[in-house]
């Protein structure tokens, strides 16, 4: 994974769609950091990045990156920054990098809930474009078992507030999060409920990742103790089919093209839905190749 970043501290991640963006680190880690499946910032103490270092990174980009068009604010939940500081960073980007056309960030439900409606509007006016929200599952019991902040309704509420403020919404969900199971199992309930929640959110973009249980996470410990059995490839494909069946976007992109996925799809919904479902069925029937486990990663 190529990262275009300045003065980055510790491990930094970004959505696949931000591959061309300058990674501007404004927080360190994640203020929640308790999701059982998430290896991203375990061992990284949460904090706000020193404003001087953020300003210096922007200054460096202003002097050296005239081709730069996109900036991604990281780490895990940049929106948790106090409003004034966020507005000041967006203002610095607009002033010193006037050629930048898109500034995006991760935003978990907790961070969105802390902002007022007016503050979200001000962030959009200051230049914030897309917020990436991790829904992960449309089932409360799965979210609760995984230690997510907030239930499904809370995620729907925060997604709706972000959209009402004029922010673009990109929502991530996780295939396999209910563990191994076939038709009639909690895995089907998880996939179908997640599709219905995506439909209710109706984001500009929805991305389905496949769960990979990472060492160092609480979920890995559960797996070691035999309390969590990961979904197999056929199960992940079936979940993708159930999810897609239930996902009705008025006009949006649906991706399963993250490096963790056995089948990489890039669909424009509703136009490509039938083609997407057919592609999943072909993979399930063995008529189309899936990405081998060894080539998948987080
Ligand atoms: S909120 Fe996001 S970054 Fe933070 S622990 Fe959960 S999944 Fe990881």
C-alpha cells in the first residue's frame, strides 16, 4: 500500500478510494479503540496531533505538492477533534492549498453525535467533503458483541445528520462479522439486516469488506478460545449475495473491491444490481474465480 503522507506517526490507514490523497494526520489513533475486530490502532495511544506539526505538514505540501488535489484527514476519527481546531485545519488547507478540491475523513458515529447540526454544516462549508462511516452490521446484537459505539439506530441517525448537513456519505460494512453460518443462521440475519440498514442510509458509496481476524485483537482471542468461528469463502460469498439483495440505493456505488474480499465488485446501483448478483452466483458455483486467501489482506 502506497501512502502519501507527511510526518506520519505510527500505523496509518486510509480507505482504498483515498489512494491518491495526501494523508494529513490530525489525530493519533481512535478515541474509541474498543471494536473487537479492529487492529488499526491497538497499542496507539489516542491524542490530538500537535497543531504546529499539522500546520508544518500543510506548509510543506503548499511548497512541494502543487499537483495535489485531495487530502484525507486521519487517523481513525478525525471528526472527534474540537470544532474550532477542525475548522482551523480546513481553513489552512483552503488558504495554503487552494488547488485541493476534496478533503475527506473517517467519522465514526460517536464523533458525529458530538457535533451539532450547525457545526456539521460549518465543516461542509469549510471544505469537508465525504465522511467515511463504519456501520459494520445492521444487527444491534452483532454491534454490541463487537464493542462498537452505538447501535444501528444511532448509526442511521448520524448518517442522516451528516447527509442533511450536505456531507457526502461513504459507509463500510463487514461480511463475516456474525461468524460462520449458512442459510437461516445469524450470518444471514447479519447480511440481510446490514443491506436493509444501508438502504435506509442511502449513501453515495457503500463498501463491503470481508472480516479478517487479526492477531492482537480481542476477536482473535475469542477465535483462539473457540468462541468465534470465522466465515469460510462460500459463506462470505453467500453473505455478499444476501447483502446485495437487500441493498437498494437510490443512486450510489457499491464496492467489494477491498483487498480483503474474495470477489471484487464495483457496481453502480441500482443499474448494476442484477449483474452483481449474477457475478456472486457464478463465483459460488465455481464458474468464476475468487481471490485466493493468500492474496487477501486487511
Ligand atoms: S471506531 Fe473504527 S477505528 Fe475505532 S476501534 Fe472501531 S473500527 Fe477501529
